[in-house]
C-alpha cells in the first residue's frame, strides 16, 4: 500500500489580515513574513505527523486536503465563522480549509503583552499549521475523531480560543493511538 498523502497549500491572495487587527499590527504582511508563515505552518504539520506513514505535500490532489483561504464562508446555524472546517470522505479521503483571517485575528489577540511583530507573525504561522492538523484529524479519522475540550494544549481541542494554539506547545491526546493503529511505522 502506498503512503497516504496530506496536501496543504495556500490559495493565492489568502494572506490578508482582517481590518480589526490593524490596531495591534501595523500595515499589511510583507513578502518575507508570508514566507515565514508558510514555512512555520508546514513545519507544524510535519512535526505533528512525524512517526506516521503520512506524507505531507503541497499536492492539491492529495488524499486528504486542507487549503488555506482568506476566510471561510459563514454557514447557516453558526453564529461565528470557524477557524477550520472539513468533510471526511472515507475511502475517498477528505477535503477542508483553514480561514486565514480568523487565525490571524486570534494570534494577534492572544499575543503576549509587548510581543514583537515577528512573534505575532510566528504565532499566525503556528496557528494555521495547528488548525490544519486538527482538520486533517477530522478527515483521517472521520466519525472516530473526537474533540478533547479538557486539554487546552492538545491538537484535539475544538476551539481556536486559546493562547497555546499560537504561542504554546501542543501535544496529541485521544487521536494519537487511533492514528498510530492505522498509520504507525
Ligand atoms: Zn474539530
């Protein structure tokens, strides 16, 4: 069996900060900041899936796919836009997205007092990678993927409202044994 692939990429034009963050963050993102966000987010995903037979790629035809969009569409019966969303397609893989604007907004809101612009840019990059990891869990495990809302430092936590997602260390809890059973090396 060939190694399953997790595709992760940015839609062009996705690196746009929402207007209400500009008080904490002067001016639009520079090219090198976008590049740093791209790299950090990718590193987060590779780190989370290291030790598993899952290849992280930029291929948009990968088995599981997460695309970073400028924002996610607001869905019915949902008061606020989410940071990420996914559709698990079973043996057909899965597809999902991360909303750049929400993650950037939260990363700037949760920045420690006096944090430099660079530190916030790093928070955005980590945050996007970690929301993507969470979305891949929903796609990979399907209905077996459960949120762990008791551990704020876990990938399985179901909300972007926490500082650890941007500035702390995250670890696996409930999903790891399931991933290991299916994709352990
Ligand atoms: Zn979730």
